[in-house]
C-alpha cells in the first residue's frame, strides 16, 4: 500500500472529512449509549447481523476478545459518536465495558444460542431500548419491600 497525500486521493476518489465532534455530542452514561446504539440500528431495521458464536462455551478469560465481522458490535464501532465517546473496539469485552452490560445482558443481546446465527437490527434495537430503560435497583427495592412485608408473618408462623 502506498501512502499518498489527501490532495492526490481527492482526484481519484470522493473523500469526505468529518468535522471533529463537539464535546456536548459525546455520550455520558449507560442509557445515552444504549439509546444511541438503538438509534443507529433503527436507521435500517431490516438489516441482518451475525451473532457471536456460543459465548457461554468460551472460557471466561477469553470471552472479552470474542468478535465477529458484520455483528451489531462492529456496526456500533463504525459509528463515530460511539467511538468518540469511548467505544474501544468491536469485541464482547469492549461492548460490556462501554455499554455497562452484565454478562447476562450482553449474552442475551448478542449470542447465537439466544438469537440464532443472525439477528435483525429492528428487534435488537427494541432490546437495547428495554435495557436502557431498565432500572436494576428497582428489583432490589421490590425485594426488600416484600421481605419487610413478609417478616411479621414469618415471625408469627415460626414464632
């Protein structure tokens, strides 16, 4: 491959330069990042992506490096806003870290055992919206409330 200055390349190809992203365009927090991922998938809801092969059978130490060409993660990594916001790559580990996903959430979203060999962008975007609006602390609060309600009854029964 030969290195050529940009002015020479413009003569033989259509070259676009993107303006640098403004600081306010960068995404802060899990919800904003997941919503952006869903937004870019919704632009072409019928597009098919390859899922990641049998994540659960890969040793834990190697799971972070799992990737596939034409996966939802490679599509996310191609987005300049997600990359500028800190998405480091298109691997399972990069996605878990950047989008703040648990192993179970990432597995449900990306694995072939749940979704089959391919997945459409539209349903994946819907899953991302659900993940973005989920409040994990809410289930803990419900569990604590149920425990406090059940405690007097348990004390009465088991005295």
